[in-house]
C-alpha cells in the first residue's frame, strides 16, 4: 500500500508535467521556445531539465519547437538533423547552427501577477519583522 506522502508527490509531479505539456502545446507552428522559457512559463524557473524529461517521456508533443538557449539544437546525431528538418518545414530559418530567435522566438504571456505579488509581499513582511 502506498503512503499518503508518496501519493501526494506523484499527484504533484503529474500536475507539474501537465503544466509543462500545456505550455509546450501552446507554442504555435513556425515559432520556437527554449527549455528555460518553457520552464519559466510553467512556473519553474530552474526546471529546464524537467522540460527535457517531459519531452522525452510524452508522445505527441511538438518536440521540435523546443530548443536550447540561444536557439541551439541540443539533440545529438540524427535526432538533431530531424529537428532541424522539421523546423525548416515549418518555415523556421537558421543562422548557422542556431535558429534565428529574433524572428521565430515565441514569447509566452506573463502569468497572473496575483500569486507572484503575494509571495513577494509575504517575503517583504518577513524581512520587516526580522529587523
């Protein structure tokens, strides 16, 4: 029998993965995003490796639209060549080995400010009390 902590953790992980999948699915045809920008948009600013893990485990996502920082194709070998080919078929242009991010980077809309502001104000009030 599984413990309540383990069940809560797996439910939490499923929620995180679902958020990341939703963000990846929001990148439109002909646009690209970086692993880091997807992680930030999902609410996990240091979760770029988690984005890569979700992409590797989930079938049916537009994996070719997610790149390394600066527009670099990070998949080695034939997978990288396939990614480049798929992006070119979508009309994405390259500057050398990198995607021209000025033309093709997808900018995510900012998350609702209420949650971030609340956390920030709580941190400020803690600092004020400790002085």
